[in-house]
C-alpha cells in the first residue's frame, strides 16, 4: 500500500493546480479502500440478506471513513517523507511495473465495485 500511495502521490505532483498532493493521495487511496470494503460487504450482505435502513447506512459509512482515515493518516500521510525517500530512486523497470500495478488495482477495484452494484445489490433490492 505504501508503494500505491507513492505512485498516486507522484501522479498528483504533476497536476499544477494541486497544492496538497500528499493529502490528496491519501484521500484517493482511502476511496479505493472504501470501494474494496463495500464490495466485500455487498457480497456478505447478499448471502446473509441483512437489511439496513438509511440511518444505519449513513452511520456505517461515517464509521468506515473514520476507521480508514486513522490508519491511513498514521501510516501514509505522517510518514510521507520516508515513503517518498524509499521509492524515489526506483529504476525505470520498477516504475513501469509500479504504474501498471497501480492502474490494475484501480481498474479492478472500480470494476468489481460497480459490477457487484449492478448485479448483486441491484437485484437484491
């Protein structure tokens, strides 16, 4: 995950209007993690058929945000200088495979989330 954070950070540093690439990289990584967690919850919910009302969903989403925020802040944002220092001298080959890995993670995370949303969750409700 540190390397994914670094790759997202590096991509965001190239955006001229982005004043806080380290913080934004943490937020994007949190969003991807939330998609993965919601995908797992959707699968579990499909098999156990647990019903949630809107208030429970809102409280659960806010709780999940805080649960994801704290470790991401501690392990990525606060240690961003060490993470950047660790990966900044990577070879071109490592960088190429790192970018491919990041893109694969993003595409698979989003695809699974939306496919589950259209098939399992949509048909269930």
